[in-house]
């Protein structure tokens, strides 16, 4: 985190834990009918009546998941919310509430946390979710953020990873690989800055891929789109760790194989040009990059006419029997086994 010496710094100790929570959450409004009670008591109270509740959580750790030398705190707060909501949408559910917990070291003044929570507040408003609780504590290792997202759906609308069937079509939203390349550009510029702090990077040509890294968007729109098209996926997962990893998860859970066609993988022109600049293979980047937060799902073949003209959806393959394996059909029409080489949260 690059500090401006002219920026006011209020020590967190001046507020105490409860004063800090009250200060950071005072602007959070309650908008969801399912929120009976939000922040202010020992626990939140939610009422989903006859709906199924879905629950997911993510932990982001400074130095592992983000680098504050080039990630603005407001962007970080926004992204921390979005990556959790993406998991709710991957269940074909509606997101309704989140809780926010942070561990923070004494190098962060109040003003820094206000920036972080401004990003959280912006995401909550855009995605129409209520912030209903959380926790704050101290840290000796930097900043940690844990967000839990809550959502709901009718039982018949929920979509799991284990429903793909042979001959189903494999579909992806948006385009892939941009977030990873945005990270590569930011890491390169960080190295340049460390050598020459006076250098001024020109990042205009990388706007799209940098935004995909720093400020991703969850595909809230897809559930509504598919409902309007009268299409219910047979299985679904979000693309956080890389297309290859997610395909393997989906196939393993559904006990099926897949043929993924290299030529069908959607790539933004900026991804193609940046891959050429970095001398990277665009297919490898799309397969293994991660953090795209697009949705990967399967549909019945008879639903293809309903989606084929939609620019947000691309058919990239089809489901096969389990014995056929999980394979990539290259542009040269050779089938090679797909390996999970995306982000591994546990490491070596």
C-alpha cells in the first residue's frame, strides 16, 4: 500500500472494535425483504420462507491473493464481494446478504479501511445485497478479508455441478483469460516501478484486461437471461481457478467426459494481442489463468436453438461418456488430455 504523507491518519485504537464496526457500517442500508435483522445484535436474522438457502465464503489474504502496491483498496473491497456472489450465481440462486470480516495490522489507518468499505458498499448496492454482519480483529501479517454470501432459490431452480449428462453442450459466458493477463501487466509495471520510481506507465491499451483483474463482475444477469430463454442448465460452476480446473470439477462431479474445442474458446482481441506481446499461448492462458468469474454450464442439446444467437453465451464443447476422458480438441483436430494447471489455493 503506497502511502501519501499528506493523507490524514486516524489510528484504529482511537475507535475500538465496536466503534470501528459502527463507523464502517453506518452507511449500509437494508433493502432485502429476507433480512429481518441486520447489523446490531449478536446475529443477523434472515427469513426465506419456503426457499432453499445457499451459503458460500471466501478468504482473501494480502501477499497471497492480492498485492496492495497496485490494488486500490476500494477495488479490493468491491472484488472481495463479487468473487463470493459469483458462487451464489453459479448455483442459479439470487444473492441477498453478505457478512464482512477483516483482520488488519496497525499499519492501516481508519482512512484506509474507509476506502476498503467504500468498495464493499458500492458492490452491495450494485448487486443489491445487504451487509448484515461480520467481525474485525487485529493481524500481525497484513490484511485479511473474509466474506460470506447468502442467497436463495426455489428448490427446482437450483443447479449443481453433478447434473451434466452425455451429449449435453458445454457453454461459457463472456470471454476468458483477460484477468490473468491483467495481472501479468500489473506485475510487470510493479517491477519497472521498483527499478525506476519516476517511470509513468502507459496502460491505456490494457484497460480492459486490467479492469478484469482489479474490478471483475459476477454474472448476476445469466440466471435471469436463461430463465427468459426458458433454459435450465443441467450443471454449472463459476470460473475462478481456470477453465481447465472447472471443467475437471464439473466432469468429476457428474461422472462424465468432455470434448472441449480450442477454436471455440472465446477470447477478447486485447487478450490475443497481449498474449503475443508476452509470448504466451492464448489457449493456455484461457485454460489456466483463472479469476474470470464467468459461468461454465451444460445444457441439453434441444435447448441449443434458444441460446445460439446470444452474444453472451458460447458453446465450447460437448459432454461425452466418462471413459472418453476430459480432452481438448486442438485446431489441428488432435485430442489431448486436459490437466488442472490453474490456481491452486493450497500451493505446493
